[in-house]
C-alpha cells in the first residue's frame, strides 16, 4: 500500500512541477515602457520596454520596440510565449505579439 502512495505522490509532484510556475503561458503579461533603461537602446527610434506579469510578480526587461508599437500594446494582455523577437541581439527587438483579445 505504501508503494502505491509513493508512486502516486511522485506522479502528483511531477504534474505540479511540469506545469508553468513562471506564468509564461498565462494570459497576464503586458508591455510597458521602461525609461530607466534608456541607455540600453541600440537603434535610433527604439525605446526600452518590459514584459510584466503583475499577477506572478515577474518581468523581463531585455526588450526594445518602437514607440508606436509600445503604444499599440499598451494595457493589452498576452502570453509571454507569444512574443516574437530578434533573439540574436540584446536588447531583443520585438517584431510581433499575439494578444489574448485577438484570438
């Protein structure tokens, strides 16, 4: 009987840790300008932005976008995994985001 409980406990633990504890698949991320990072900009016409999940208290500020793109993304929710960016350089230039309200 204790072997069954152990096996069930292992499967339950695996199920809990295999989900998304960081919230990258949650539809709770927003794109926000970050004026404190203005010195990290590499291209003219770009502004520093952060992807923030205020529900899980997570953020990623390694991004930049145009001001127009940041304005269009203002207060729109998305999943972090839906950010399309240039991953080859830093800061990463956001080229597209699929928003939750557009699905």
